């Protein structure tokens, strides 16, 4: 009840972010229900049903990642306030409150996904679209209630648990304060190692037996099973290396006789490396996977176009990762508000701050774009071969 009452008085932008979390949760819930429908309609193809369920993991991970980012930026749970502390809502209970709020948002999305799924099956009214999705959704077959509830609880439970772990009390002043400086030259070696391991798994899987394929939910059958695992390891490596690459971009801005604007932009980028570096690395991984898929499709490695469920899963991954990056950028801007006010009080023109922001964006693109293209090329080469 307290979570619902706090939600009523929140800022519209915060409510919008929670609605986006609910929408992403609904999309993942719909994909999971479609997998259940396929299993009901094709009981003899249990292995294909398991493979389709595995292809729901990337949208699920992206949704949970976005939900945690939204919970981090919630002004009601960032830090204990005096009034809430007086009634016993300290850091631990505030983290639990954030987890409950996240779970409620995801539950709302799951409920909407169930309604849409039942409508498309014709359980609420007649079959829409002339029964075009009857076979895919196993229309006319009874749904197992336990299976439906279990699948719809996956996203709320996963997002709530991840939020509670991410916002648990720590020794740092703020749960988002990530280490930078010397700790950010240590990230890239581990990230490079994970990226190399992921590419090795993809290469090995692409040279496996012809039958070892993992069909996307929809189409695009010519993808070996180990490619998904390799891409996951590669994405993890880029997330680990992201803060270090962002820190490197800040150092590059300050090289070769920097002026005041370059110094300001570089210092800010180095300070925010821990906060926006990981989302940047994940976006880099998603972009490289998209380039790889487009390259394979143009080369004729994919004999069939993307299906509707494949498009939904891809859209969820892209939208959630980009939204997470934008959320982290907005939060970083909020943390820079005091610095901006101080510079304005000293007489610094607004144009200086805009130029510094443009320089930061240029430096990030300069560092991450070659990495994205190189990874896409390396990932596509063994599959094309």
C-alpha cells in the first residue's frame, strides 16, 4: 500500500519510466506465453519449444536491466529521507520498497500481456484477424493455469530481486556511485577476456554439426545454438569494459594541450565513467549484434525473413538498452547540476556547457564506434564462412 501511495505523488517523468517498465514486462510476458502456446500446439516438438524459450532470455535480461536502472533513478528510493527514517524506513526498507514498486510495475505489464494473449486466442471473444494466430497461440486448447502463472511471474520476480540486490545498503554514499580512476584501468582486461571468450564460443558453435541450430521465435533458423551463449558472454564483456572505455574517452579529450572546455568535458566524462559506462557497453553489444544479423541476412545466410515474434524480441532488447542508457544519462545530468550551477555562478556562459556536452558525445562515439564495428565483423566472419 505504501508503494502505491508513493506512486500517486511521484513526478510524471517517474511515472512514465515505470509505465515503460510495465510495457517491456508485458512484451516479455507475451513472448513467454507464445512459447507456451507453441508447446501446447506442437507437443511432439519439445526441443523446439525449449529453444524458443531460450530465445526469450535476451529480452528478459534487457527488461530486468532497464527495470533496475529505473529503480535506481527513483527519487523516492535513492536515499533515506528524514521523515521516512523517523517512521522506520531506513536504507534496507527503502530498497525493499523499490523492489516492491518494480515488481508491481512488472505485474501490471504481465497482466496486460495475459489479456492480449487471451484476446488473440479468442478466449475473450471471437478469433481476431480471421484466426491468423490460431496455430501459433494454440487456440482452442486449454491453457494450464500453473504454467501461465509461472511464466507471468518470471519478470516481476526477476526484476524485483535484481532491484533489491542492486539497491541494498552499501558503504558508498549512493548506490550508483561506481568506482572510477584506477579501478576503471582494471575493467578493460577482464572485459577483453570475456569478449574474446564470447567470440571463441561463437566461432566454435558455427563450426559444429549442421543440426545444432537454435531457431528464433518466429523464423531465422540458420543460427547455431552456441551463438546465443557466445553473444551473451560478449555482451557481458562489453558491459565490464564499458566504464574503462568511457574513462579512456575522457582521457583522450584532455590530451595534446587541452583548453578549458576540453578539460571540463574530459573530467566530467572520467567522473561519470562508472555510471554510464556499463549502459554504453551494453548498447555497443546490441548494436554489434544488429550489424552482424544484417550482414548475415544480406549475405544470404538467413533463408527466411524475421517473424513477428522475432521482431518483438529484437525491439524489446533495443528499446530497453537504449532507454537504460538514456536513464543513466539523465541521472548523470542530475548529479552534474551542482557543478553546472557553480560554473554559472562564476560567470561561465551556457555555450561552454553545451560545447562540453558535444565534446563528450563525440569522444564516446569515437571510442565505441570502432569497437562496435570490429566486434560485428569478427562475429559475422565465422558464420559467413
